C-alpha cells in the first residue's frame, strides 16, 4: 500500500499527468484518508529512510494529521504514532543526522501533528512530552542548548501548543475549553519551571549568535506569559537577558527585528492580568520608564528623526508598550479599592510616563500617534471623573492640549489635493476626527484652558497672516481655521459639547471675535485651495454670526461669487454647494442682490451633458469629494440654480422682479431644450441626457423659489407673477415628457421637477395633472415609479384638498386602472417583491389620504362608480396579505375600511357601553352598503385571523393590525346593529365552531378596543 500511496501522490501533483489519471489518484487518496488503517502506511512513508520526495512526505503527514485531529485513532494507535514520530524527530532533529533538515512547511505540519498528540496524550500516555523535546535542544553529550535544529523544533512546538490551548482570540466549545484549562494546569504543575528555565538557557546561548532563535524564543515567551506564574519571568536573571536585546544598537539604522520583538515581549509582560498593586510594583521593578526613555533617545528614534532611516517599526513597538503601560496605570487609579501606597506609585508613574507618551503621540508618523491614542483617551476620561482637579493633574492638561492641536496640523511632507495622495489625506482627516474627540474631552475637563488656548492660537494665526500675507505657511493657517471650525461645538447651542443646554457665553464671545478677525482679514487672497475651502465651510457653519453682523454679508457674497469660478475643480464644485447653503440660511438678510449675482455667475449656468463611457464611470468611482465626473459636476451645478432661486425670492425683492429673474434663467434653458428635443426624439443619447439635465435644473430653480418653511400651515399661495413663470416651465417639461416618456430617466427627472414645482405653482398645477399622469405613468413605468407618483399625488391632495375634487374625479379611474395593472403584475424576483410591497403601501395610503381630507365622494361619484368594487376588493386583498414587508400596508388597509364604514355606513344605530342598545334599521349612504360591510369588511377580519401567519401575540406589527381590526368591527357594529349580531351568530361563529357570547360582550361593552383584542388574542392562542 505504501508504494500505491506514493505513486498516487506523485501522479496527483505532477502537472504533466493525464487529467483522468490524476482524478483517479485524488480519488484513491481520498479513500486512503477515510480508511481507518490508511494513516499507518502514511506514517511509514513520512518516516522512511531514504526519504521519499517532499510532496509525498507532506501529503502523507497531512493524512496522518487529519486522522489525529478527527480523533479517529484509539489509545494504542496514538501511542504507536507517538513513538514513530518521536523516533523520527530524535533522528532528524537530535543533532546526529547527516541529512538535510526538513523544509519549513514540513516542520510546521510535523509541529501541528505533535501538538495534537500532546493534547491527547500529555495527561496520560506522554507525560514526558516536554522533557523529550527539551532533550533534543542539546547535542549528544552536551549540557548546553546548542542543537539549533532541536531548539527550533522545541520552540515551534511550544508556540503551537499555546495557539492550540491558550489563544484567547479563538472561541472554544465547552468541553474543549475545559480540556484546555486542565492541560494548562498540568503544564504549570509538571513542566512550567523547566520551560521558563529553557528560555533563559536558549537566550543565554544564542543571544549574540542566532537572531532567528532569539526572535522565536521571545515570541514564545510573549505568548506564554499571559497564563504562567509571573514570578517565573519577572526575575533578575530573565530581565538581565532581555534588557540587552531591547537596548541593541545598530549603527546602520537597519531594522532590528530582535530588538522590536524584545520590546513586544515587555508589552506582553505588562499586559498580563494581575492585581492593581502587583501591576504597579511590576512596572516599577521592570524600570520601564527608563527603558522607554533610552529607546526614545536611541539613534533609530532620535538621531534619525526626520530621515528615511527613522525606525517606524521600533517606534510603533515602543508606542504599544507605552500605551499598554499607561492604560494599566490609569486602571489602577480608577480602582477605588486600591491602597494609598499603590495609588501614590501609580500617580508617580503617570507623571513619569507622560512625556514619553506625548513624544510618541507627536510622532511624525500617524501610525505611531494612533497607537497611543487609546491610553491618552483613558487618561483624559479619568481626569474628567476627578472632582476638584488637583494641580498635579491640571498641570498635565496644557502639554496634552498642545500636543493634540499640534498633531492636527498637516505635516511638512504632506500636500493637499494631490490625486496620488488622496488616501494619505483621507487617513489624516480620519486621524483629525479622533483628535477632535480628545480635544472635546479636554474642554469637558477644563473649559477655561481650552478656550484660552485656542483663542491665543487663532489670534496668532491671523497676526501672522497679517504680517506675512501669502508667504505664511498654509499648514499653520489651515490649522487655525480648522480650530475655528471646531470651536463652534462649545460656542453654539445644541452641539455635541453643550447638548441642549445654553452655549458657553465666553466661548460664544470668543468665537464672534474670531469670526470678525476672519471676516476683516485678507484670507480670500491666500492662494492655497485648502484655505479657501476652509473659509467657505466656516462661513456656512457660522451663518448665525452673519445674522447678527449684517455688515459682513456683502463682502462674503462677493468672495463666494469669485470662488465659484475658481480654477481648482474641487474648490469650484464644493463652493457651488456652500454658496447655496450660505444664501439659503441667510435668505432674509442678503437683500435684493439677485440681479448682480445672476450676472456674475451666468457663465456657469449653461448645461453641457456628457455621456460617460463605462471606463470613465469606473474611474470616477470614489469619494464624493474626489468625484469630478461630468455627472458629479452637474449635480454640483444644480446647487447654483437652487441658490439663484433662493437669492431671487428674498422678501426684499418685489414679485415682478422675482419673475423677471426666474425668466432670465429659464429662457436659455427653454431654448436649449427646443434645440435638443428633435435629436432626443430620434434616440441621441447626449440629447436625451441634455433634456434630462434641463428638466432637473428647472425643478431645482423652482425649489429655490419655494417657501422654505415646509411646516407652515395655511401658507399663502405663491404670487401670480411667479406661478405664471413656472407654469411655463411646467408646460415645457410636459412637452419633453410627452415626447420622451418611454425613457425612465426622463420620467424620473420630470417627477422630481413636479415635486419641486408644486411650491411655486400653487393651484395652477391642478389642470395639468391629467397630462402629468399620462406622461409619468406610461406603459413602461415600473411599480416603483407608480409608488413614487402616488406619494407625490398624496402631497398634492393634502395641499389642495379644497380645490382638487373636480380634477381628482376626472383622473381617478385612469390612474387607479394603471395602479391595478401594477398590483396584478407577476413577481419575478426579490426586487420585484420589494417594489410590489412599496406600491401596495402607497396605494392604500393614497386612498387613506383621499378619505382623510373629506374627498371620499370621489370614490363613489358617477365617474368612478365602475371601479369602486375593484378598489374595495384590492384594499381587502392587501389587508389580508400576511407577508414580510406588507404589515404596514395591511394596517393602513383596515384603517381605510373603517373610514369607508364611517363615511358611508349611515348614522350610528347601536351604542357601545355598559348597557349597549340598538335602535332601528341601518340607513347607509347608498342602498345595500350595510350588507356589503358585513359580507366584505367584517368577513375579511375573520379570514385574516384564521391565517396561521397572522401572529399578533408575538409580532408587534401584527398587534397593530389587530387593533385596526377591532376598530373596524366596532364601527361596522355601530352602523348595522342587530344585523351585525345576527351575522356573527348565524354565519361567522358557526363556521369557527365556538359560542359568540363572550365576543359580543367584549365588542359592545366598552369603546376601548382592548377587550376585543384581548378576546381575539386568547381565541387565537387556544386554537393554535
């Protein structure tokens, strides 16, 4: 069998083998893998002399490894395998073999197999495991750890054992966790002392000879220290071996992996969980502060600072050590049970380590800075909790704040806006966000320090700008502006620092002073794009300042008009958005400046649609700020149209002038559309896109003119001069829609435009509604489009409920027929299902809006009687549909049925209360509706309740539906009286097979719906 396996492996891994033969070989090897005795032949192959090929040995050992791992070997088999593999290890790694050592991948696989054997046999069967492999570390007849091959195997095994039984990053099942705990206890009892002693011996033997051995030893020690007695490591002998490794110098400045690993080892030692007092004593015993100080003063981190020889790996390693140490020190200080002696030591250590922490925090490499941010966060969080901050703590804050603010500055090697360095800039901006959190914490600890420090910083920045003008370093100016931007979180109400409370009055006063400095400076003359962008962002952020200081608005507007023409595309397109934000928020203060602004930016308004090819679209994928594609530029261009709308419709501008400004912007768009429409009708992609953009621009301009106080009720209609101008725009858009309504993008643009035109058209939109419906609900319209259009119509109905009846009466039947078509379309996938749910929801909401606004008569008018039954049937069908995503539609559907019953059921003939009564016969609004309610509305309730997927006892949304059902049943009862009771007793409950007495008592005894829902919940519980 050995030869068969060897031959099969050779064929399977030979690239030139015949495919069919190779498949047979793999199939044979799979049979060997599943054969209970197959592993034995593989052991023989792996340990055979002379050795077979590497691939044969590796595959053989992998089959053996699989057999051990799957626990398919019994006790005697494990003992046999143990002896075979250890004999091989003793021969190959004992120091007497003349053969080449196994390659690394074979050693790794052997180590893994031996680790599994350790797990199964260390407790009983291979108690001498550690001793056996420890013996291989010495050459025959030697007492030193001088057998390098044996040392490597021993360390690899220890490393693998930790990963298997002690790695906390891996979750373990219950039995496996208990097994690992027992194994660790056994190791501590039997072998831990000799293992730690072996590390000392290996470090002593190889400290200056073999860096690979030393590095692996340190890594093993760093792993094992988390679960062994710390006294076995924290002793003078071990420390004396570690310190020279930490302090190793390298004249060339080359990377020293041993030194970095030694630092990591100290980090692992410090990370070990222990009592607070013991942790402080250990940090002091290790003299970590001196170690860190010497490392920071060493050439790799001091002499080579600012050069390419600077050792960032070492810096990160030291940063991890300091971060871990400081976090542990803070943890001791936060522990209220710590004794005074330990607390005093911890406070002393905090003071000693702070300079090193700030040195690393200020490192030019952001990776190093980020490494210590967690511990600095811990320190500030601790200081925030301390009441009446003592001077020893308060004196720590100024250097910390200074370091944080300094780190906010772009470093000397960075550039701004360079496409090749966008990822670096994004990372720095992300770091700034983390630094901002630290700044906020300092403000929470000592707000006076925070205010004074930043006030001085900003004042110095503007003083330098005044003196040096454009020669000032842009990084310093950017830092000052950035801090002004952040300062508002303290100075403005309802911000992150002050929440719902009032702003800090001192901060508000200082911010106003900063803004005056900025407004009166020549900052817009500074050429760097980052500064101009910051300037605009600040102006928009602090429009509240300009509301109180009107005199600065004209200058800022003038600056914006200049900046919207900036050569840098990122500045230009961002400024368009910020310009809109500025004029939108200061609409009441900007005055009658529209004509000047329109003339100044008219050159930016012509639309030039560009059809992007697929490659360009892929290239433009990225962040919004870096997307300068034609589509992105057009999106930004729309902000200019909306800004013109805002600035043209201020209260200081007469309506006739507003209309004139609107016409001056729209006329070129109308002409452009006329020029492109013939080509668009013939299918020219660029022309179609141009039409799309023009429609979007018209809608966006209207949005700027609309009243921004959307929450205002009883809004006056727009001035006739304005509505007349935009009625022309609506007519032009309708022409394009009529010609191009087979294009989904055009329909979407027109629907968006209509939504925005509503605010400036007023009731003038109503006569056009049939045309809008004809264009927007074409045969090619998706269910999603129908749903969005219904949502739009709900807005129209709500806004013009007093004037829309006749129009609604005219358009309802053709509108709903198209909706019914969408509801009945077959569902072909998940997206279709989602769209159908959305259409159902918007459809029942639309009917609900009609009923809620006293327009229900339109549903039963002479024009629409023909579809009334279809309306009711569709509502009932949706109400009874219990599928995920339809619960809201179902709830609204039952509410609609209740509204119909209230509206057309006639006067109440039954009362609900302690003594319910019924008087007379039903007198519905039209004959037969009383029986219609019983047969259709009421029956639908019980049909749904018999649906097993309706689970109001466990589903909150289903419980809401049940509440609507209870309301509908009560409404039908009050309208039909004895007819309802007769229907319950003779039709509904006989079909269910239960007595109706309790139900009728719950329904008629209280106007509250709770008794009914409680009865139905109990009924459902008893029958399921």
